[in-house]
C-alpha cells in the first residue's frame, strides 16, 4: 500500500494553542507591518527595470479609453444622421405627394380661376409655318 498515507494516518493530530487576544492597536500595527513587508520585495533596480513596461501598459490603457470614446461618438453621430435621414425622407414623400396633388388639371384650374383665367373649352389648334 501507500507508505506516505500510512504515516499521515498514524501521526497524532497537532493541537493548536489558543491565541491571546490582542488589542486593536497591536492588531493594526501587525497589519501595517505586513503591508510594509510587501514593499520590501520591490527594490529600486526592479522598479527602474520595469518602468518601460509600466509606461507601455499605461499607453495601452489610454489608447483603449480613447478608442472607446471615439467609437461611442461615432455611434452617436450615426444615430443622429439616421434620424435626420428618416425625417428628410418623410418630408420628401410628403412634398412629392403634395406636388402630385397640386399638379392635377382640376387643381390647377381651381387655383388660377381666382386670377380670372378660365379653362379653354376649345381644343388647341396646330400652327404651321411655311417657308
């Protein structure tokens, strides 16, 4: 069988001693000291060596932000242009239908009647010029 498993099973369990309750002040000091231990891992050479990489990451982040703003602006302009196009199309269709209605022979006759011009009852005559 597995010898390592047998050793683990045979070993006696370790009983932990209850920790003394520390005051809140000492707890915060311990926490603060742990934070400063993390900063010990960063030495001057490591920081200086990684500055170009940090600048590169900053540049990429700024480019990403600029790109997202530009795309949002473009989308807003497209939506605005689309709304204007729909409005102009509806105005064009309305104007076209009004023009077609006003160009009817009866509408033209009714509109010019108030100026004293009447519709001719005779058929038009063809004028021939001989040389």
